[in-house]
C-alpha cells in the first residue's frame, strides 16, 4: 500500500491483492451495522424476511387472485423475485455512497488503500442478499416452482448487480465527500427508479413497444428479469443475445467514468474529511 496521492487506481489488481482484508472488513462492516443490539446480525435477516411474509399475507392469502400480467405465476412470487435484486442494489448503492464519509478515519491514513472501500461496502451487502435468495427459493418451492439447473444463473445475475453497484459507488462515494446531500438525493432517486423498474409491474404487459424499449435501457431490467427467469422462467441468460452485451457495455462505461472521478477527486479526500 502506498501514498494515496501517488497510487494508481487499478481496481482489479488492488481487489485481488487485498482480498483477505476486504473479506475481513466486509464482515466487520456487516456486524457493525447491528452492534449494540441483542439480536445483532440477525436483524439483517429479519427485515427482508418480514417484508416477504407481509407480501405473502397480502398477495398470497388476502388477495390470492392477483397475478403477474400474462403469466400464471403467483403475484407474490413474481414480486419477491423482483425485490431480491432490487434490495441488493438499493442497499449496496446507499451504503456505498456514504462509504468514504463513514470510513473517514481510514481515508486519512496514508498507508491504507482507499480504493477498496467501495468494494468492502458492496461485499458487506452480499450476506443479506444470500439469505434473501434462500427465502425466494423456498417461496418458489411452496408454489411448486422447484430449483432447476436454471437456478444456478442466480449466481451470474448476483454478480451483475454487484458489478453495477461497484460501478456507480466509485463516483457516488467520491462526490459524497464534497456534496453530503447526495445521500438524501440518492434515496429519492432510488424511490423514483424503483417505480420505473418492472418490480411491482410486468414489462410484458405494456403494449407500447417504444415505451417498452425505452424502459429496457435501464440495466436493472436485465437483472430483475434474469432473476425471474432463473427462479421460474426457465430461460438461459445467453439467449438474450445483444441485451447481454448492452448490460455489460453500460456497466463498463459507468465503471470507467466512476473510477476516473474517484481518481481525480481522491487527492482532496483527506483535506475535506
């Protein structure tokens, strides 16, 4: 680890070189969120579980006639399969944006490589995400949509979300150091994005092809549809052809722009924090 001002930003090399440190700090980060409470990290599992149970009670028992448009899949399963990647993305982006500010004591240390901080925040969100995946698979089994060979794609789509979180977090965390209101602004943007993403509604139900194509420009559509196809849709990711290339092209561009902003602003982090 070298001086922050002279250190080149090579995320992949730094991530691999510091993989043990990242894993250790990510676990500590996850535990720290619930430090001081009696149940500790269990709270991280309770929140998504309560969310799923509520949706199950409302849409599975109280309004069982509700279904995703154009499909026989129970609406509660359709909805939960979309919420799993969304909660991962939302939590990862929220915690990632505030990462440098919360770890300001590490940013000020000359010997600490601050370029791994966004990675640490993203990895810390994986723990809750893994639990949520288990929950939705159990729910699918309850409705007789048992895990198949297609289910393994959840690993691929989880990596897609992780990459997207990381791509945006580098720019967001760097900007947040100078513009603290970005945290509140990010919360509002996520609320808007949630309703603009087919989580609670079905994209195939839209009859306007132009609107549908515009909405598909949102890279989250690729991932959310991918989760549903992995759990009950029985479709391989490579069957989407150009849409795979589009998602990774957008993610790569966001990553390059984010790391460029991070690298340009990092020399001023210690002075501001």
